[in-house]
């Protein structure tokens, strides 16, 4: 394919953008892909694939040259910060009158919250959403530990019941010491936020034409936030599961050209992930916000690289500073050492 010059897009960039443009041409809708490398085996910096508030900046960039009023949002995400998902979708609602969430493979947790905020969802037979019950991370003597908010509450109730017998207190103390002040209230507040958020956005958008939007939204929101029934935050929610609680879900396979283009975009995203990219926010005009990790080996001296960088994928790699090789006969400043007499 030839070498890529400084500032020029890479062949992977060009291929991905070609399919994004073709997808928008097929649907006559604006198209934005929000994808991360979490499904790939490549190592990304901790937290770099999650939904974070800084992603709003990426969506602002991706929306900056869009004139269409309707949007197809392709989501591939493990989730992340629920409040960040809310901010992203509220921003997109200021730009588009109709949003269709397209799930090429999986949009979990906060990614599911983004999909629930759409007017409709497109999923393949292989695609999945997930529960939106909040996950809480607490500090313990063994390090940070994460657990569903509901399981923390359930365990606390169990501890109270069993500690009525003083003989059980010793067994519970190592567990209860990690229950920081405010933890129980924090769990309850986060559960309430997830439920109320889902109810609000579903009633306002996906269920707005239902006979009783609030009641329909309450049923669906209760399902997605019910850890007790779903048992796992990673539980697969298929398109049939989603339809069974009233969500407006269309089959990706109903339009073969749409299916081919959506999966082509997804596969070219993964080509970029193999080249060190870990998050892509990009529109059908090629306007993008891409985060990548540069892995630079330095033979001597402390490394200042390997941290997340925001750059076009086709940009030339960051070059490390020149390292001077110190002559053992010279000092650190390069001057000859004085010899003793």
C-alpha cells in the first residue's frame, strides 16, 4: 500500500472511513461510530476503553461538520461511567431529532444506557446488551474490589441477621471493615440513579408513542436494573429479551446491505485496534477523535511513553528524545573527569 507520510491517513483509516461513508449513503442518516478495543486481546491502559466524561469532547468533534438531523450511533463498549453516558446522550439530543443505536456485537452497562436513550435499536442475532445495575468499587486491605451495588446491600443485610448471634461476629468483621462510611447510602443512590435514568429516557424517546409511556418505561427499566434476577452484570441480553420488555428493536439481518456495511465498519475498527488504537469516535465525513497508545522502547533512562495519546491514527509515531550515551571516562555533563595525581 506504500508508506504513509506525515499527517496522512493510514490505509486502515481510509478503509474504515470508506465504509462509514457508504453506510451513511445507504441510510441517508448521519453516522457516528463509538468503539473501543475491549473485545480485542491487545493491551490498553486501564480505564481507556470505558465510557468517560472526556468522550463528550470526542462527540463534539464528530458532530462538528454534520448537518443531518437523524443519527445512527454504532456502539461497541464495555460500559463505564453512568453519568458520562448521560452527558453524552444529552449532548447528542441537542444535535439530532432521531437517534438509532446500532449494536454490531455488544454494548454493555453504560453502553446499554446509551442504547436505551435512543429512539430505536438495531441488533443482530449475535448482538447483546447487558444489565445496567451499578457496580461499586471499594478499597480493601487486599486492594480495590468491585461488586454489584445490590450484592453489597444483600450481604450487609445477611451480616446484620447473622451477627445477632455474637458467635458470628468474628467471622464477619474482616468483611465489614471494608464497608466504608456512606457505602450503603451510596449503593442505594446509584441504584436509584440507574433506574430513574432508564425510566426517564425510555419514556421520553423509545416509548413516547406507547399508550402509557411511563408504565412501559418502568417495566423495561426494572428489568435492566434487576441484579437479583439477572445474577451477573455481564449477563447477555439478546434482542428477543429486549423486545420482551417492550424495547423497539429491529433485526440487523432485515437489510442485508445495512448488515454488511455495519459489520464492515466494525471489522475495520478492529484493524485499528490491532495497531494500538483503543477508542474511536468518528463520523461518516472522516472527522474523528481517536485515542491510541504509543509503545516506545527506550534502552536507558526512565520511560515517559506508553501513556494514552489523542491523535489521528495515520499520524507519524511520537519519537522519544535522543538519549546521550555517557562515556564512562566522562562525567554526566559530558566533560572529561579529572584524574587524580
